[in-house]
C-alpha cells in the first residue's frame, strides 16, 4: 500500500461533516494514516520469515553435514555448501514475496495466506531440485528432507502467531482499514452489517454514500454511520476522510460507467476500489475472473462431489483416523472403564444417523446418558433448548456424571474415529443428523447430505448448540459447497482449541 494523500485539518473536516442529527465520532475525523500499519505488519512478517528460513537451512546443513565446511562441484568448480544454502535461502525468501503472501488483502483472515506460503515453499524446492539436476549439483536428499518441513512448519507457525496478534489488535480497534461504502441504501446496509459481524473483514466503516434519497445517517448492525456526501464527490470525500478503501456495494444505478469513472478519480491516491458482489456463501477459490474484450466475467465453479479431490480426502481420513485409533487405545480403555463404573449399561452407545446421500449408518459414541434415555425423551421435549429440529437441554437429567464431563470435552465422540476409518463419516464435515431430523428438513437443507458427515466441522467450531438453526444450516451448507483440504486442517486445529475452551457443548 502506498503513502496516502495529505489529510485536511481535523477542525475543517468536522465542520464539513457536522449536520443536524448526525453525530461525528472524533476518531473518524482525526483520520490517522492507517496505511502505515500495513507496511509495519509486512516488515514484521519479512523479519520472521527471514529468521525461520535461515534457521531451517542452517539446521539442515548442520544435521546433514555437521559443522565442518563441505564443498560441492558446480560446473566442475568446488563451491562451499554454505554458498548453496545461501542461494536456496534467498530464493525461498524471494518466492514468498513473489507469491504476495504478505499482501494486506490476504493476511489476517482465511486460508489464503497459509496456502500461498505452502505453494511458494513447494515451488522453491521443486525448482531448486530441477536446477541442481540440470547443473549436476550433487546435493544430498537429506538436506532437502530436513530443510523443507522444518522451514514450512516454522513459516506457518510464525504466520499463525502474528495473525493471532493482529486479531487481538483489531478487536481493540487498531490495524483496521478505514472504508467508505457506496451504493443504494439496502446494499450499503447489508455490506456494513456483514463487515461489522466479521472480525476478519479488517475494515472500519467511517461513512456511507447512498444512491438516491437518504437520511443523515444509517443505523446498520451496531453502528451509526454518517451519510457524508453525494455520488459526484466520492473521491474528494475519500481523501478528506483519509479512507483506505471505497467499497461499492451492489450495482449502482448509474451503471458500469460509474465504477470506471470512480476508478479514474481514485488514481494516484492510496485509496483502493473494492466491489462487493452478493455472491453469498461462495468461497474465493470457486470464483474466477475472465476478461473478454473488456467485459469482466465472473466464473463461479459448480461444487463437485466426486473425483480426485474427494479421493484425497478419503485417503487423509483413513490415514489419520487409523493412526488416532492406535494412539488413543489407552485413552479408550480408561474412558470405557469410567463409563462402566459410573452407571449400568453398555459402554458404547450406538445410534442410527443419516450419512451421505441419505444412507443410514450406526454411529458409535461412549455412552453419556442413562440406558433408558430414549424412553425419557418424549417427557422432556417441552424443555428443549436446541434450535430448529435439534433437541438439546443445558441440564439434561438423563446425562450421567461421567457423561457430563465426556460431553463437555467431546470425549464421548472419540469412537466415531471407527466410523471415519470404515467410511461412514469423514474427519471434517456437516454434523451427522438423526433420521427424525432429516424427515423435518426443508428441501435446500438436504444438501447437507451431499458429502459425508464429520467428526468435527463448521458447526462444532462456531458455537455448536448455542447457534440458531438457520445459522447452523448455513455453516454446514457453506462447508459442503466450499470445502478444501487446507480448510479441513484449519477446522481440525480450531477443534483442538475449542476442546480446551468448550462452547455450546451440552
């Protein structure tokens, strides 16, 4: 992000904004140069990346060759291994920059940042291997086997730590990009509401430009947003307010010429032009742009529910669930003993659930309720705390003492690893529904059954039983249509965090 244009004085700006019925937040008027945060944050990432890369390369060289200097033949000339390592390190650092992994558009939210770091690292070592082969540089394979995983894990962990720091700063109102939203009143209100409800949006709305008649201010989500100007002076207002982005909400009534003209007006300033299209619940990787003779076409990929991508997911499920079943055998034995000693009945509770394409299967859990829990259900329905067709009680009298602990930390669900291993479920996916729940589904909700249900998923890491029915369905449908292996890894990591601080588990 480049240096912003000079700001006008606070007093003059306050005078221009002050209108009857419009309250002006003095922090909005002050207009600090927030482009500095992006440069500062990028510099921190550069330093962290450089340290991680240098350390991983150094460790690889020491582990493989020791501390003694070694040489390798390059074109018939001996070259120190330290020089080869320096070239690899510089290439790796440069490739991470070329992939724009530190761009303000990707840092702080979503999986794009991590994905770009992985792609840049893999390409660096792939190209290095090809170059060494062509130049006949005999670099030991063990060198790469040590350097790549250590460096990649270090880079991702460093990005994770900085991301957590950035999220905390943004929660306090720092490191946010100031934005002006433009469009008709409905679209403007929608965009402001979405940004206000998403911490990762990274914008602070300081004003709105409404097409047509409008009030002096908009009340959207938790904010009172002043309507600051008309459509004919957006660029000058953006400069006056010191905004970092102008967000065009929906399609302005003035047509496509309006957006082109606005782009011209913003040229030379530090202000970005952002178009907010209502492609609801469609993830970025499914959206592709294809210009045809000046016409920007937006291609939205149709979800696929078979093929190589799903075969990789199944391979991942079998491998990880198999290893987990072996590693957790002692834990299974202890939990089984606790359940058996706590109350009468079988240790494992089996229940019919609905899987992919409506096929039912027997889901396994550690028993957390009394044996006649299903019989008591009808007498408790009027005390339901669940959402929609779900039945949940915060203080369910059917839950045993050990069962309450198991449910709180989701330990009762560990036997579902067997369901994952045999193919009834996946490690990550929508919540496995009961047969009676599916019978009450609306038509669109049946799309949850297009892929296998999961041991964990969007529902589990976003509040579980505290979510409304509509929000739970929306999260599951979003996952069904936009899942990726990278996203699965992120959900699994978030699951570990949720287990340490359970929310909505009852």
